[in-house]
């Protein structure tokens, strides 16, 4: 599997986007036969203002007739995630933390529910989520997505195929592919503790980003607020 989305001609897909490297890959798909409907779900998390800033720049760079305007949907999680670091309570997981430290409870389930409703509004037949195989959480597993597709299809009353087009690739491979294609991966955003619109350089996600660039053999174009990724 090459990690690129593949759908039948004439189909359309809702693309859950956050502005990260995976979003850049989904939005830069080489399959020109599919109409893309990017969707960003605002939950009130600490990084969203910066994320949206870079997502809009990314969308401007990949703009084409097949990419619909960005849709914003609001799903506040302040009560559900009360006391969680993602809302500004407590320290953000740093560069030496395990991936499990950045867990957001049931996030894919919450986002996919909103996206399924949007897919019905758009009459889209697919929902793309940029989950990678390295994601360690239960709501990123094959079994979860199989059940989610069935549940979403039942909810909208027709077949809605939820796919993970990038599941066969790691972040470094995605970066190499984007770089070869001339896609604007430098406009992606990955930080969970931004300083203004800049990557902090000291969080778990900044470390993951820097590692992926190193593994891809590419110069990291990211401007880090503190100039280090310790």
C-alpha cells in the first residue's frame, strides 16, 4: 500500500483535518477523481488557534477546484475533559514522554461522529482520517474503524466508508512523498503547546515532528519558538 487515498471516480470524501503532516498528505492526494470536503472540529483545546492559522495557509497552498472550502464545526469538550492538560490544566507532555501521554479520550469517536453528520450533508461516500499505524490508542485500531464504519452507515442510512488512507505509511515516509511531490509540508503544524503561531520545540509532538524529518533525511523547515527540541 502506498499510503495514498484511492476512491472510485465521481466519489467525494469528507477529510478530517488538523493541519498536521497527515492532513497535508490527505489534501495533496494525487487522486484527482475525488471531491474533498475538509472539516476541522473545534473542541476548545489549547493549540487550536495556531493549528487553524497553519491549516488555512496549507489549504491556500493546495487550493484547487476539487477541494471544497473548509468547514468548521464546534464540539466543546471542556466538561468532558475537565482538568486535562489539553485544556490548559497542568504541564504538557514533553519530548521524553511516551506517545500514550498525549491521549485524548475517545477523540476519534467524537470527531468521526461530527464528520459522519457532515458527510450526510455533503452526500459524501467516504470519510478519510489520517491515522497512522504507530497510533497506540484503542480508537485507532482496525477493529474500531470497522465497527465505526458500520455504526456511521447505520446512523446515516446508507453506506459510509471510513478509511485510513495513510495506515501503511509512517510519518517519515509521508514527508518524503510530500517533498518529492513538491507539496507544502512546511506549512503543516504539529505542536500541542504553541507559542503564538510557532511550534514550541519542547512538547511530545514537536519531538515527533523533528524525529520524522530526521528519519526522512530532510532538513526540518520548522521554526521552533525556543530553538531546541530537548
